[in-house]
C-alpha cells in the first residue's frame, strides 16, 4: 500500500501570503488592536470576530471563556483561512492563550505579554498599574507577565467591572462612567503610579475618562501597538506582503458579529473607522 503524501496546500506565513490576519474579542474592544494592525500592516487582509452575542467575557468563568475562544479560533482558522490569530481580548488570552497556541495550527498572538512589555518600558518611577476585567485581574496573568520581564517594578492591579458595558453601549464620557471610574481607580490613584496599562482592549475607548481621574501626569499605555509590532515580527513582513501590486486590489476587511450586526456596523465604524463597512453574522449568533 503506497504511503499517502500529505501536502499542506497553504503557503507559509510571511511576505506574499494573502491569507487574512484574524482577530477576535468579546465585542468592540479588539477594534483597538485591529486599528493598530491595519495601520502598521495596511496591505494585509484582515478578519475580525466580535462575539457581541456572548459579551461580556470578563465576568464569566475562565473555563467558559476558554471554550468560546477555542470555538472562534477554530472558525477563524478552519473556515476563514486565517494565517495568524490575534486574541485581541485580555480575558480570553488569560483564559486560554497557551491552549490555543497548542491547538490552532497557526501562530497565535495574545495581548498580555505585549502590554506588559510596553508598561515596564514606559515607567520612570517603577510604580505601575494595570486595570482589566475581573477574569483577567483574578487570573494573575499580568502579575506573571510583568514578573517575567524581570523589571524592578511595583505593580498594583484593579478590576473594573462595568467599564466594558459602558463602551458596548457607546457611553464613554457620561457622568455615570466618570463616577464609576473614580470609585474603581481609587486603589491605583492611592498607589501613586506613573504609568497605567489599560489591560482590557475596550478601555482605550474610555481613555479620556480614565485620564481625567488619574491626572495628566499618569501615562496610559495600551497593548495595541506593541501587539501589532509582534505580529509584524512574526510574519517577517517588514512593511507588509510584497505581493500586492501598487494600485491593485484593496485589502479585504471582513467583520463578523454574533450579536446585532447593524449595531456592530454603526458603532464599530465610528470606533474603528471607514474600514468597517459591512458586518456578517457569525454562524453561532
Ligand atoms: N476586551 C475584553 C478584554 O480585553 C473585554 C472582556 C469582556 O467582554 O468583559 O478583556
């Protein structure tokens, strides 16, 4: 009996490979990372899943979030042909990054290590803070990632339940969210940090409110840019794939939501920009 030769039909990840870069989040938050990826690698095709039908992730058990993350990653790789998956959600990365890397069959990038690197690079005093969902902060993932950098810093972490819901309903500057921020950020203010990592990809949309509470001297850091640089490094695509001819076809930008696709398009296009023009329904939505 002849031995079957198994040939992977896909080209290797890297320059000239036009399979999409995939990102997913519980909802709109990962669009902060998508913005950075599109800006740094404008010629790459992208596909984004916002699991708005099941958000928020931050208050769910991590095992349940891990199941969602595996389901979405399988869909992105097996059905949508992703060449690399960005877990653009701290809670999902805290719940499942290692297992996703083992199972996905393509490179998987999280937001926690890039965020921790940006945080320790930005501090001057060594007193740093991180805020995130209950799931992320409770997992200890940031405490571990910051310790792994070896930087001599003192980290204060605080969970901010409720922030994600304000972003998802497009209420980022109301009096109510300001009052909530004053209460939830109090331990970070008391710790006298000079740098604060927004350890939930939704929080950059609340940056103005968070900055009003923290004061202008505190530097706010997000993981979006550093994550995009890590993706570029992994793809070895300094400047994007060489395959796209000047003036040729525009990159394909797909967006899927498991919730209300009209709301995803309306708010998503305001948050991300004109690239988010149409939204498809995710198959489990
Ligand atoms: N953007 C997600 C994160 O970074 C929010 C999680 C949620 O849905 O609560 O953790």
